[in-house]
């Protein structure tokens, strides 16, 4: 086994070609106040597996692929199940609220 870091996160955007944005959440204890804090960070990840928004994926560290990409999707852990036309209904509601 190699020593590359592996993280688990959720795909939040797949609008680029062969690139997805993955949000990784972690909880940790604040060093001074000892309160449990939730932190999130987004990574641009190289995607050959055709991930969709909402999928839970495992990402692995790699050599730099571009200026911002240093991670690769290793495997899709859980596929987000969406009904046909669900995204259209959500976008209509959002557009209706904005108007």
C-alpha cells in the first residue's frame, strides 16, 4: 500500500470536463476553547469515472495534474439517486423565488 492521503467527500459540482469539485467535511476540537468545530474544504478533483452531484466519493492524492488539481477520484462509494426531471423542478422553484 502506498502512503498517499485518501479522503472521503461529496461531489458538489461537475460542470467542468473531467473535473469535479468535492467537499470534504471534518470535525475537530478547537485547541483553545475545546469546542467541537465542523470544518469543510473543497478540492478540485480529476474525474474519469463520470461522477454526478451528490455522489459520495473517495479521492486520493496525486502528482499535480493542472494548476489546481492534485487529487483523483479513486472510487464512487455511494451514488446519489435522482428521479428524472428532479433537477428541473428544483431550478424552477429557485427561479420562482428569485423573481
